[in-house]
C-alpha cells in the first residue's frame, strides 16, 4: 500500500495496525518514497546484514566500490552493495524458493523465442543512480533485453527491463525502500515485490525516476506485467 505522509500523520493508528498485521505501507512525499512501515519481525538486523564481512566493515560504515569488489572476490558468501553499504545474502526459505521457481518457470515459457531473456539469481547486476557510484545487486529474477551488454567474461553491465524480488523477514525493508529507490533511479522500468507472508505481489512501473503506476495483486488473482503485455503469473501457484 502506498500512502502520502499527510495521510499517515492523520491516521497513524490505522496504518500502524495494518503494518503489524503484515501489510507493507510505503510512505511518499512529492511522488518519492521516503519511508516504510513494516512488521517488526520483518525488520533487517544490522548485525545480521554485516555478518561474515571483514572486521573493518562495521554496521553503518560505508566502503568504496573497489573495497567491496575486493571483499566479494575473497569470500564464498554472496553480497549486495547498495549506497556504499554491504549486505550479506542469507540462505532462502522454502516459501521464497517456491515463489521464485513458479514465477521463473512462467517467465521462461513466456519469453521463449522473444528478444528479451529472463535469468535467476545468483547473477550480479551493476546499477548506477544518476551520478552516484556503482551498486551491485542480485535480483531473484531479472529480464533483460540488451544482450549486447554482456561482456567477453559473461558479465552483464546493462540495465534490466524488469526485476523481481521475493522478500523475506530479513529483507523486507531493504527491498521495499533501498532497492525500490535504486531500481527506480537506475532506469529499470518495472519492479515486482513478491511477499509470501501476505501472499501478495506489488508491481511498480517507473518513468523518469518516479513511480508511474503501482498495482497490487492478492489472493487468487493473476499478477500481470504492465510493460510486457500478456506476461503474468497466477498467485495460487506462487504461494
């Protein structure tokens, strides 16, 4: 659910109750998401996010892109790098993997013979927010149409058209705030946030670094892409 700051201020109790029951509340100001209300059990632990990283990287401390590359190259763990901070990716749950599998299978079938191609994590995607430095993420699923941006080493340095993130208890705030902002400002056109906890899918369409459209799908509905006409997934199979 997306609501304006004034609406939250006037009806805070209402939205606090919704958040405690598992509803994700995105708060906007001047067409930009500035905060989120989520259930406490879904909040990212700062210590968990940085577990296993070199001792000199402390919670809240930023590192350069080159420092991140050195850390990632020397470790067997999987990391993401957003706005100068490193996040370690934990092992996914069954519900997470089931959702990824069902959506990815539908994507593979739908894109067969088409110019765009879906891929599933782990696969590094390097993105830039305006004039800011590089960010490195591993979306659960991505769809890219610029295959010319795969280099000789098989590394992808382009911008996906669509990304899918299946959130978990430890990644909800990151996926709803940090990644949404990153994807919106880096040129990605569509972003799916899949929530196994509430059995819902929010589909965002971006244009000119702003949210152009957001559609929520729940229960027995069919989640549908807004940029690829005909692409969709029945939620009864996802959850």
